[in-house]
C-alpha cells in the first residue's frame, strides 16, 4: 500500500488502475484523456466503483461518487493543484 502522505497519483497511475481493475480496450487510455468523460472512455459506474476501491486501498482516499473525468478523479486523490502565480 502506498503512503498517502508522500504519494501523488499520476495519470499513468490512473491508467494502470483503470486497466487492471476495470479493463481497457486497446488505446482508449492513450493520449490526453484528462478532460474526457469516463463514459466516453468506455467506463460505466460499476467500473468506476471497482477503480475507486483500488484507489482507496492504494492511496487511502475515498473518491466522491460524481467524478466524471480523469482530471476530477486525480484532483480528488491529490487535491487541486495550486494556481500558478
């Protein structure tokens, strides 16, 4: 299990978890998917529930029910990035 105080979840980590826990069809997780809805990527609520369970185990973070995109999910795990300035 990862230490949630020192581990940041990356898009590559999310791709791995989605693929391992919910499956993926060749290439659907490639490229810039941060703002693509999970439904457009082929993941339904059951797949996201499974993914959320893995994230909770690995990162110690509960995912809100209404995350719609990989960016929202990563923000839920890592917290929103501070604004540049």
